[in-house]
C-alpha cells in the first residue's frame, strides 16, 4: 500500500491545479485518474461539435502568468481538441504527469477514525493510504444512459456523447437518430446533419439556445486580451458568474418596450450567457423572464422556416435560464435542411426498437446509428459511484439519500479530511467553472497550510454548519425561478434522484466573500483536531 499526504481523484482541471497546489505546500500527493490522459470531461467528451460554452480566455487558469501568456486561444469558444491540448500543455509545463496514475479507477475510499487516514482502493491498480482525500471528479463526468424500452434489440451502433470513440465516427450516408437536445445535442446535431444521409432528432423537451457567433480570434485581439489579463481576471473575481463579460444588471420591467427590444437584440448579437446575466430581474421575476423567453421564441420562428417545426422547438415548460442555456452554432438553422426531421417524443413517445430502427407510438424510424445526447448524473454522480464511507462506516450515498449537500460546497459532515472541489452548495456550474475550481483549490490550499502549521490532523465540517449553509442555498434558490424547471441542477434528469437544487445562486463574488469570512473567523464551522486530541 502506497502512502501519501493526499490522494486526489480525477485529473481534470481541478485535479491538475490541486496537485500543483499540494506540491507547493510540500505535501506528497498522488492523483488517480480513470482515463489514459488528463483533461477530465474534455478527455471523454469527443463528440462532433463538442465545445466550451464559456469564452476561451475566461475558460483558462489565471494562477500562472507564464501559462496564460504562453498559451494561444484560436477561437472565441474553444473546441474540445483545443481544450484537451490546453490541459496537456499545463500538465507538461508544470511536470504533473509523474504524480498521476492513469488508468486507475477508484472503487472505494474508507476513513479510519483511529488512524485519521483514508484508505483508497482501485479496480486492479493497488491501494493507497492518505491523510486527505480530495475529490476532483467534476460536475459533469458520469454519463446518464436513458432506460429506452427495447434498446437491446437494436443492432446498429449506439454512441453516447459523454463516452465518444477516440478514433471518431463516420456518419457519411447513414440514417442517424439523436436522443437529447441539451447542450451536447445542440452542439452535435448541426455537425452530424452535415454528414449523415438523414438525421432524425428525438426531442422530449426543447431548450433555450443562444447563438455563440463563434469564430477565429484575430492576433490583435488575442494580444490585447493578454495585455488586459490582470484587469479582466479582477473583473471576473468580482462578478456574479465569475466571468469578465459585462453584467449591466438592467431591469427588464423598468425599460420601455422599445429599449427592452433593443437590449434583447444587443445580447442576442453578442451571444452566449450574457443574454441571461445582463438582466437583474430575469431569474427572479416571472413576468420579466417571460419577456426574455418570448424574444428567443420569436427568433426561433424567424429562423426555422417550417412553422410546425419552429413551434416544437419553442420551450414553454420552464423559465429561460432555469435550465442551463445552450450556446449554439447554427442549431436552429439545421432544421431547415431537407435531411433533418424533428420528432416530439413527449406527444409521441418511444415504444421500442427493432434490429434496424426505433419505434414511437405512431411511427417507425429506420436507423443505422443512435446517438444518446442525454447528459450526465450531474454534480454527484461521480461521487456516489464510489463506495465512500466516513465515520461509523456511513456511506456518502446514504448520507445524500434525501439530497446532496456540503458545507461551503467543500466538506461533508461525518467525512473528515475529505474535500469536494466544486461540490453541491457551491457556485460550480452557475459560474465559470475554472475560476470556481481555482477559488476552491486556493482556499483549500490555505486551509491545509494552516492545518500543517498548527499540527491539525483532522478537519471535519460541523453538521449544524452544513445544514445551515445548505438551508441558505435552498432559500436563495427558492427566491428565484431556478427550481421551476426539471433540470439537472435539481437532479431531475436522473430517475430516483432527490429533487434538491444543488448550486449556490447568490453569485461567485458573494460566495468567495463568504469563504473568506469563514477562514478569517478561524475556519468557523469546522472541527479541527490534532492526533493527540483523538488519542485522548
């Protein structure tokens, strides 16, 4: 059994930075990664059109001036190969690979209360003992495979966007079906449509999508961004979404109809998430939200030529932004192609499969290939898939039976010395996730430095502090429109998963201030113990 001060699970952007930080603290560390390379979700998600929905210069580390000056972004929004190349660039620049065990899937992690150590088992790659267990498994890393009736009968190729073949896939001339129209589907569908003989999209619920207007970045713009990095990073740290985009916080309801239409059009032309974050009342006032939603519906009707198809693409069952906005490249335009069909499986549900096709209640659709763009068991799936046991051998899965939560989104009562990067109860997926990762890693790094300096060997979230924190998270969410959607923010996309709103909605800048206050108060809400305290 190998001994380390810390074991980190996952070699995505959280795991890479955590490893770098732990080295700087003089702690020994081993990162355990199931894949054969770094990159986390960007290692696995290789589907056609896979792209980040946060702008490239923002979706990057800020902790190293050298790295941010030496790396060159090619497009406004980076595609998956470039993001994966960036992760590899960072791993090589910081010489991180020597402390990463690739092809190592963690199966169990049990805490020994007497020794104050975590014992970590893997599937055939040995066991590890560590004082600290840091879960950097990511919010979107466990694919959700839908329970489609009779799928085992289908003899064609079945692909999932979150587990794409590394060698790619040739759709040329094939009859292709796509199930799912969330972010993955919205990105993949236009690319697949250009290659396939015919594409049939099976949509249960339409989602709101805003154009990315993606394209190459001129060299002059890249250089200007690099020159302005310090100011841009400061602006992001002080923003709601952890981004440097302008957040004007205009009030939709206080504007005249003419000014409102102009503001909506401006945000549509800018593209991306700022359509949501530019308006302060969009997520807490139903009337304001409906005005913003109706503008997007009018855009859909103007783009999609067939009126019936356009109406099927218009979301009506949730407020805009309550499910994660999609950011697209010619998604709606794709439905004007003669080789694309949209099927509403809410009104005409899937009833089964044959060897060469899919059947709905009314129609049979011949298929050669089926693509499942059905997303993830978000935020908690990677954690509950591991047999994690804390005090009195309580499992994390049982602890979260009625809903996931963590103090500050970082630590779970009853699971000493375990920390979750961008866990439930933190901004995570409602913010620029790389900045959210940096904030967590840096705050945790300071905490571990404090522990090392004061001989603290056990850190545990207080149960009352955790309950109070998560009650605040839920109360804040309930003052918004977020809980009105059956979204993966709520766990609603996974049958049997508790419906609890998991992200922190008050804003990145408010969250970071709260974390600083906890640290300044001597890490209020945590029980800190030394080995001698436990022995006594």
